[in-house]
């Protein structure tokens, strides 16, 4: 591949490299007895005296966009093998054409680029579980490798236009097992959330029942306090027994009054519910009679 980009060229005239016609899609380097002299831009140029290419040597490199496909096999943290396929597009930097030409002369830059991509992918993917690798996404992985590769290739005279992770391959049976694991975890999380919601609902219902019971108790206490205020006994005849007798009489009169004012219960009404307040008042009355009631 390096030799496809880098070539030895001949001059415009047969048997001499003194005149050079540089095409638009290439850069030419002129060497004078093996020493670099200058870089030629597209067009016709006179580079000096030459006899049968003995004095002047011409080297060219393509200026167009090049593409390299490579793949890397990575073992994830949980021991699964993953094949990552990468496509890199690059071009010779116009200001660094000389560096690009002589980098290819001295070494296989494209193989070094593939090794660099391989090392970067291994460094980033090996600490991850298979599920995390698949969840990270192709675009995110591409961005993490593109920046260091661009800096690395610029030293050789190349600009990386794009680096795209085209595919992440996993064995089908491993992928199916991972999907089943994800489904089970999702069901477990949904069950935990549902249990937590039901627990919160029961707690809220219990709090509402407790609040209603407290309010009901306060209502009964207020009724008893009102009856106690309405008891009017002469001071000379007031005693504990007289007070209890008067409280019982007032309670019975109020119950009779409230019962007479209540509408007849229908067949759908619950008799226990209809008389619950009266029962509570009677209970409070019994407490007063025994001396245990506190208003």
C-alpha cells in the first residue's frame, strides 16, 4: 500500500528529468544526487540539468483521499472476544508533503497506523465488560480514537479525515446470552420498583386511616366537652355522683334526640356505620361514669 502511494517518476522528456509535468493529484519531490532539493506543485517545471536520470531523481506521492480498513480482536473484561472493524480515511497534508514522502521511504507508515489503532482500541475496550462495550456506541468509540490518531499521523505528514468504527462483532450465542441477562435484570428491577410502590401505597393508606381515627377521636372529645359545659348543678348539691348522674342523663337525651332526627336507614345502608358516632359517644359516657375520661 505504501508503494501504491509513493512512486519514482520520469521527467517530461525521454531520457531526462530536467522538465517535469506534475499532475493535479500528486506531489513531487526533487532530489539532486539523492539529496532533497524542493517540492513541486502541479504544472510544468524545469528542475535543472539531468542526463538519463543520473543527476535528478523524482519521487511522487498521491494527494487524494486514501482509505484503510482494519480490524481488531479484543477480549473484554468478562472474557468475551469482540471483533471491532475500523475504517480510516486520510490525506497528505499539503504543507507536510515532504515529511509524508520520506516517512513512507523510511518505514511502513500505514502498518504503524493500524498498530496504533489496534493499541488504542485495546486500551479502551479491555477494561470494559461486553455489555458496556456494546452500550458505548460506535460513534463514541470512534471519537475517542480519532483525536490521538490524528496527532500521531500528523508527525508523518498525514491528516486523518475520519475514523469510523463500522461494526462490532460478537459470537451469536454470546450475544443471545447477554440479551437474556439484560431481560432478566430489567424484570428484576421492574419487580423491585413495583414492590416499592405497593409499600408506599400501603404506608400512605395507613397514615390516612390513623389521621382519620385521630380526627374522629377529637370529634367525640369535643362532644363530651360540650355536654360537660351544659351541665348546670347548684354548688351546694354538686358532687361526683350527682355530676355522673347529670352527664348520663344529658347523654341519653342527646342520643334520643339525634336518633329521632336521623332518617330511616335504607336497605343499602350499614346499620353499624349509621350508629357508630352514637356508640362512640356512649363509650365516652361510660368512661366519664367510671371516672377515666379526660376531656
